[in-house]
């Protein structure tokens, strides 16, 4: 039985790896201009160039392309559900997703959020203590399928972290739910305030 379960888990990991590989292979051919043309419907909510101006809507700008295409794929396939995004993703082909991802990834992220001075010290301490930087990178800029969170919208960050902790937010490999399980609500509030303001600080700007 144990052997079977292990086999099943490996198979799931393998299928996941193949999906990521296919998405990233086809993203070599991703077309930023085609993505831009397709993005006009998205920017109504995600803001110009994917720099959201609504705290509840995530920014897409400067996000690793693979993180964007992975999430779109998951909405379309029903692994992550949202009444709005599931509908929009249902219309997209794999190449639409890669083109949109290439376009939004190419835009510099900006933010209007100003971190409270006290959280400029408390925030990085928590991010190190809870290993956020180990997966999301030293400046939380993301890598491959791991999303950039630096400069993400404030309310969206709070909602996602609370969601991971409550295990109501879809989680591809369980890593984020484990990471968030150790946070109390005060930690979440401090981390979100710190992370949301990161985009405009020089050390946290990659493009
Ligand atoms: C009517 C508003 C609206 C429109 C239009 C819209 N989105 Fe979204 N999008 C949202 C909301 C709200 C969320 C957060 C949903 C959730 O909590 O799962 C989201 C989430 C996402 C995410 C996941 C972000 C992350 O950080 O995990 C991606 C990627 C995305 N949208 C891409 C797109 C693309 C590409 C389009 C255009 C084809 C689009 N969206 C159109 C509102 C919208
Ligand atoms: C072991 C690796 C790992 C650790 C540690 C980790 N994360 Fe994550 N994080 C991920 C992965 C992978 C995802 C994507 C999950 C998914 O969508 O299924 C993610 C997603 C997120 C999201 C949602 C982003 C979005 O755009 O929707 C936020 C916010 C986040 N992490 C913040 C944090 C914070 C804050 C910490 C530290 C307390 C942390 N993470 C620790 C791997 C990690």
C-alpha cells in the first residue's frame, strides 16, 4: 500500500514536471506583441501593463512568465478556482497563455503601497525566519513557477496568506500551506505590509 502511494505521488510529480516542461518549451516561441494584443481584456482588472491599481486584484507585471502561465493553466484545468478567472482562462489556448505571460512578465512592476516604517525591519525578519526568501528568492522576486510577491497588491497578499493558512487557497505542492501554517494573523499583516511596498525599493527591482 505504502509502495503504491509512493508510486502515485511520484507519478503526480512527474506529470507536473512534464506540464511545466511543455509550457516552458513552448514559451521559447512566446510572442510579446500577440500577448499585448490579447491583454486588453485583462488590464481592465489587472491594471495598465498588469500593474494593478486595485488592492484586491493581483499585479501581473514583472512576474516570472512561467508563474503566470502555470496559474492560467491551473484556472483553466480547474486546479485553482475563482468565479472570474476560471471564466477568462477557459477561453485561452496554451499559446495565448504563453504570449500573455511573456507580455506581462516584460513590464516593470510599480506599486503605490507605502510600508509602515516599523515593518521595514520587522518584515524582512519574518521573511527570513519563515523561509519565505528560500523559495521566493532573497528579494521575493520569484523563480520559474514560484510567484514573485515583491510589490504584489496588499489586500490580495493578505487574502492569499490567510487562504493558504486556512487551506482554502489552491496549493500545487502543499509547500505554501505548510509555510503559512506557522504564521499568526499579526505576522500575516506585517509581512503583507512589507512585501506590498517592495517594488519601488532599488534592491527589489529587477525590471
Ligand atoms: C473582472 C476582473 C478580471 C479580469 C478581466 C481578469 N482577471 Fe485575472 N484575476 C482577477 C482576480 C480577482 C484574481 C484573483 C483570483 C483568485 O483569488 O484566485 C485574478 C488572478 C489572476 C492570475 C493569478 C495571479 C497570481 O498572482 O496568482 C493571473 C495569472 C491572471 N489573473 C491573469 C489574467 C489574464 C491573463 C486575464 C485576461 C485574459 C485576466 N486575468 C482577466 C480578476 C480579473
Ligand atoms: C517551500 C517553498 C515556499 C516557502 C517556504 C514559501 N513559499 Fe510562498 N509560494 C510557494 C509556491 C510554490 C507558491 C505557489 C503556490 C500555488 O499557487 O500553488 C507560493 C505562493 C505564495 C503566494 C501567493 C502568490 C500569488 O501571486 O498568488 C504568496 C503571497 C506567498 N507564497 C508568500 C509567501 C510568504 C510570505 C512566505 C513566508 C512566510 C512563503 N511564501 C514561503 C513556495 C513557498
